């Protein structure tokens, strides 16, 4: 069964969603992320994908107090991303309660440090963030296109020990138009060893069923829940 992972994105301590990663297209859904997280927990969900959007822009962890609050007051298994650029950032994230961290920009900008993280914390704790636009990797809060092909990017890091990858199609994210299933199928076909988590574009429960039928191991969703397109009871 496909793993359901709800997402909470944080700006200035609030639960928000962007459209296609555009910070100017921000919508605040709740002033208190803990209230949102508890609702997920109450409906039997076990995981949470928590993104520090302030940190992603600032290139350092910012909203670790939100992480600490959610980790200490729920039983959700939290993976945390956004702005993790140094050993200190990583330590703060783990000390604040993250069970896993997601690194994307650092895997491009400072691969030696990212390799050290994999070696030190292991494949169960470090997730590769592979965010792409037109199949090319984007970093730094999706503000910078690298020109690097997503397939070679994931394959390279698989060889370095990565086993879990969150792949977001930026063009789909927050648009409620359905996920890029063809992309995920291609990744699964070319790199079947990877535990692939799809992200971006989920609009209804049928999208989740299509991903499951395509043998995608996990899916992250946010806006579809916040906009009432998917009922938590269905999940």
C-alpha cells in the first residue's frame, strides 16, 4: 500500500502553501501548524513532511522551533527540509525532533558534505530531495535551475548510498492538476532500487490510486487536503 505523507510548509511560523514554488503566491491556511499536525495524527496518519520555506530562501534552518513543537507534541514521524546547508543545521534539525532530513540544494552545491551526512546518519535518516522543472533539477527554494538531469542526479546519489528520494515536479506543485505520473514511472523503471516518494499536483483521491497502481511507494500531499479536495477520512 502506498505511504501517505501530509505536508506542512512553514513561513514565519505559519502553515502555508505556494503555487509552483512562487513565494509571491503564498496562501496561509493556519496560523498554528500544531493544530494541523494534530488533525493529521487524529486521522491515523503516521508521517509528516515539514518544510522550512524561510530556511530554503535563507540557506540556513529558521523554523526549528516549529519542528520542535510538532515533534514534542505529536507522535508523527517527521522528515524535515528547507535550508539545511551545514552540519550545524543538520544537528539542530535532529535535536529538534526530526527523524529524517531531506537535502536537495546541498547535494548539488556541497556534495562532499551531503556524502558525509549519508555516511554518518545512514540511509534511513537522509532523504534526497530531487525537485525538478522540465526534468532538470532546481534548488534554493526552486529559485535556481541547475541544468542537471533528474535521472542522472538520482542515480548518482543512489550509488552514494541514498535509498529514499522525494521527487517534486515544480510545475505541478500546488496547482491541483494531477501529478506527473509519467515522470515517476520513468524513474521507477530506470532506478527501481529507490524508494520513490511523489510530490506535487495531487488533486483528489483518484490521483493517489493512480500512483499506487503505478507502484509508486509514497506520496506527499498538502494543498488538496487544505482545500478540501481530499477528505482526511478517505486517507
